[in-house]
C-alpha cells in the first residue's frame, strides 16, 4: 500500500506531536527508576550508592522545572539520607527548598506541607 502526500503529512505530524510525549515519559521512568533503586540501596544501608542514585534522580527532576513535585521529593529524599547519616549541615538547605515547592504547588494548608514543615525543624535542633 502506497501512502499519498496527505497521509505522509499526517504520519509526520503525529510523529512531531508524539515524540515530546514519549521523551517526557522516558524522563519520568528514569526518575522513578533512580528513586526506586535509591530506596532499595537505602534499605540495605548502602549509603554511598543511595547518595549516588538520589543525586542522579535530583538531576533528572531538575529537568521537570523548579516547581515540579518530583524536584521537591528528590530534595527531601537526599536531605533525609543526609540526616540519617548525621550530615545535618548538608540536609538543612535542602528541606526549605523542598518545602517551598510543596507550598507553592500544593497550597500551605495541604496536610502534606504541614508534615514536611515538622521534618524541616528536626535538623535545626539536631546539632
């Protein structure tokens, strides 16, 4: 079956429209994979691998934009790892950044923001 010029135009248009969606889907999958792998490494107390994977997930999340919830989650995950290792000074700057994203994206009255603000206080008093 031979495609005429109109059908080629339609196929080409569909490719142009669907390609960015497929690329975005691949980014999400990579971020989710890195985050899941980091969680597994954390459960095994392999903190070196966990940090490497959380940093890679953070780099992926930054591609989604400054107000994306995946960025807030990545910042919080890394801060939680640092806190678990007693690296309070490394954790401290990450929590407010994550909380600011949650508050802008979810609204401050969202219960998830209240929970995060309690987490934020821990590193300050842990010194």
